[in-house]
C-alpha cells in the first residue's frame, strides 16, 4: 500500500504544478493607467459576467493584433466571471476594449491600455 501512495502523491503534485504554471498573469489597470507587460508572456483579463441576467462581455476588434494575440475566452461561471486570455507577440502599445451587452444593448465599456516591453 505504501508503494502506491508515493506515485499517486507525486502525480498529484505534478498536476498541481501544471495548473499553477498554466495560470496567466492578470492585467488589472483600467482607464488611463497603463498595464506594463512583458514580451512573449501570456496574460488574462477577468471580468464579472452573469449569464442568468443576459449580460455578456465582448472584446472589441480594434486592438493592434501585431503585438497581442487573443488566445481564447473562458467563462468560469456567474461567480468567477470570464477570462480573456492573451499572448504578447511584439513590443508596442494598444488598448483592449470590452463591451458589456445585454441582448443587443451596450450597458458598459471598459478600456485596458497595454504597453508591451
């Protein structure tokens, strides 16, 4: 029995480390405050989103795609919101704009300026 416990424990530790290494750094500064991020790293922006009330965040397509790549969007439920995941491609600056919609109506807009170094 002790022989099986060690491999299972090691497997659990490896899986935990994998999840930690996959978590992206978060971009938090909104408005006029610029987010300084590093080149060739992955980042996320988390926004609250409640599907039960018909609200959904959408990324506007007016950012510079030569310097930042939108990898995917992952919804974590009404309590944890939605993560927009990005990869930095080259140095420069852009603004990521998100629009909160309820059906066809725009209810809020958020801007996240990003400077990639």
